[in-house]
């Protein structure tokens, strides 16, 4: 993607470092992501770079996804030479917002399958298979098992989370996110709470770099990155701090099309945060199925269907199909056709007044745009583990028959609802396979109407803007000789098969990459099973394969993952194998049953 070369052409030195025990680095694999060892090593690298004779002693740190998480975490440690960071598609909250427990509820992701596959691979490009190399990586316990042992918030997750102690980050931070990426919520929180200078760019893309955006339009943001580094690392006056602090892409309505390549809208510049002209506008869920001012009180029965939700995608991101099929099995509330355009920018907040007849229930709220032709486009959504209603660190079962007020934050979003369209809120107790089903057959009563009934607050902003940001088109880049890639793993698209109450959801992804020293081919697949009549007995089976083709030598790593549940436990099994030139070199297996902890 021409990242470091773009900077090198503009008089910066870049260094990309593999974490100890991964990639080309030596040492043993750490016990998980964002380990203390990883952070200590990062501090040493920063100090080393600052001390080079060609260095001015000022270091910046940047990255996407893991690299963005890591930049935030290391900056919070306050290394003296680290003067600024850029975090792309990253989060400040490892339990609630990362992909292991989406909104505090158990989630099994393709990343979790593939990371344990990649962790088993020995050092590139020679990929040794001697005993010491295999013991350091191949024999290491899979990370998915440790995540399953920590089903609630607490020290395991907070050790590397910035939230809620934002005062620890005193390094200037440029935050970059996308409306179709699941990590975008950290941006408004950090803009409002971090004491150091912060700026943000939020565009119409998914989990990708803005200059290679999918979907588009892509932008030449690297120019902004150079100005950021010039200001904080070189001490040059670029005029950056006199410009608007936040650039966001206001999405115009688009049809529900997973294959959409370009998102309609415009860039909006904001001098600060929250956005100018913001009005928190309250809509009540009403007894007649409408959304508007408080009306007469009522209660609506919500049947629990554990297999509901494939149309909502694999996480709170990605382009999705028409939500109308999913909405038919949810409680749905619509406004009247809008008399004028309504623009929102921020994080909608729902409060559900509900009671259930089981000790554990999940609650999901989706906000959508309903076109006059009936097509429904998801705008954003969010969920709440009912046992976490007061604390995700100290969960407590729901009391059957007792009404509760449940706060459900929806993900950071922008959208312009056109005149003539309707705003829709849909409520359900399941969103599978994004979230693992709760174990008991159950039903909920949703109380609506009146001032204390279920409601949602939307962050409404003026539909026009006095300041519109314009971006140049990305500079074209070329891969180095002998380097390339093909195929596509993300986004996840489910193939759903319904056989009465039993439902399966399947996905497969393939990709390849080649280098001067050889070729790598990747495959991974997931197959989820759930049953409306026996929601406790859900399962997922995952397979991954990595083929490395070197001159005169071929290695094949394979992983086989199984997670199944019953009313009281999760049952985990995992097997990895390595073959070299068709001969089995090594095999390891793990099995463990872990009690369900309010999941």
C-alpha cells in the first residue's frame, strides 16, 4: 500500500518490527495479544530509534488494526521519545469493542481462527522445522482458549485498554476510522476525553487504509499524515492546528447492497467535538408500532429466536443486504415519512424497558433507513448483555418478571435520512452468528409509550455544513518487484441454510501472497450451527490452511477448531498439524470445558 516508501520519499525513516516470537523475529510466542513483553519490546525499539545518529530523537508510531491498538497502548505508557501516534481502525476498549466479546457478548471471528494458525508458523523466509523453533511457536497454547477463559471485563482486558483512564494518553493522536469498520467507537470517546491534542478522520470505508479504501471513495490521507509527522516530529509549522480538528464523511442514503463500491455523501469539517449544531433528539417506541413522541403505554411480546440475525453481518461493520427479511422477525418501530432531510452524526443511545422470563438475555437495537419502495438499509446498531446492565466486570443474572431499564449504545455513525423515507428501530434478543446465543428458551416483554417507556436518542446535526473538506485522489503506488497478492478474505458473507428450527451459517475465504523467496496460500472457513428449540446447544467448526511454497520445499499448516455449548459450559477443542513435502512433521491438540460466565 506504499506506506513507508511514501514517508521515505519525504525525508522520514520508517521501521516495521515483528512482535517477539512472530514473523521474522526470534524468541517465544507471547501468551496473547498486547502482552507486557510486547509493550516492553516496543519501548526498547522506540528508544533505539531515538538514539540512532541519523535520528533527531523524535519518534512516531502508527498502524492499522493491531498496529493501531498497539500505538494507543504504547503511547499511554509515555515513552519520552514518542512524540505522536496515528491509530487507524483501532479501539481503546479490549473487552467491549474488540472482536472477542462484541458489546460484551461472546463472538467467534475468522481472525481468531487465523491468528492461531499464523502463530504456529516458524520464522520467514526459511521456516525452520527444528525442535526449538517448533516448540517456541507450534506448541504454544492457542490464544482463543485464553479469551474463552475470560468472559467478563476485568484485569485481563483492562491491562491494555485505554478506556476509561484517558488521562494516561498525553501523546498527540491522529485517529482514523471508517463507517464500515467495527472499531470506530473509540474515536468520539478519545476526542472528548484524551487530554493530549487529538484529531480524527472518519470516512466511508471498512477495515482498510483510506488511500486503498473499500468501499470508496478513497482519499490521499498520507499527505495529512506527513503534515502530522512534520508538525510533531520535525517541529515544522504546517498550519495543521489552525484547521478543523475533525473530518467526517456524511453518508447519504444508499441502497442495501453488499457489493456497493462507492458510497454517496460529502466530507464535513468540524472545528471541535461534539459536532456543531448537535441536538439530541428523542424518539419513543410507541404502542401502535410507530416511532415519535411519547404516546399511550403498552407492552409488546418479543419471542426469542436464537438463529436470528445473519443479515446483520459478522460484526458492526461492512455493507449488508436488505434488512427487511430480518425485521419481519423482530419488533419494529417506524416514523412517519420524513417531511425533510434528517442528518445524524454521533452515537445514538437506546433505552429499553423490558422484562424477561429467564436469567440471561441479550438485547439488540438496529437503526435503519426505510425507503418508499420498502428496502431497508442498516445505518448502525448495538447490543447489550443483560447480565452486564450494571457492570461488565461483576455481571448479575436478570430477575425473571422484573422490569429493567437497559441502556444500549449504538455504534458511531453518520447518515442523512432523505425526506419521504422513514427512520426504523428494530429490537431483538438474538443476532447470530455475530453473537453466541443465550442458553434458555425465553421471551421478553418490551414496554413502550409514556415518558419512561423504551426510547432512542439520535444525534441530529444540521443537514448542511459551512465547512466542507476536500481531499485529493490517492497517489498510485506499485508493489516492489516480485511481491503481490490476490484473493479476498474479508468481508464475511454468510451462506444460510434453514431446516426448520435448525440453522447453519457458513463462510469461506481464500487469498494468496507471493514474495521473491516464495508463495503463501491461505484458506479459512467457519460453519456455525444453532437451534431455536435448543439454543444452549450451539456450535462452530473452523478450518484453516496455510501453504508455503519455497524452492524445492512445501510446508502446510492446518488448524481445526471446534467450540460447542450446552446449558452450563463451552467445550473447546483445537488441533494443529504441520506437513513438510507431504510428510507429517508435528501435531498438537487441546481440549477444555469452560463454565459459561453469563454468556
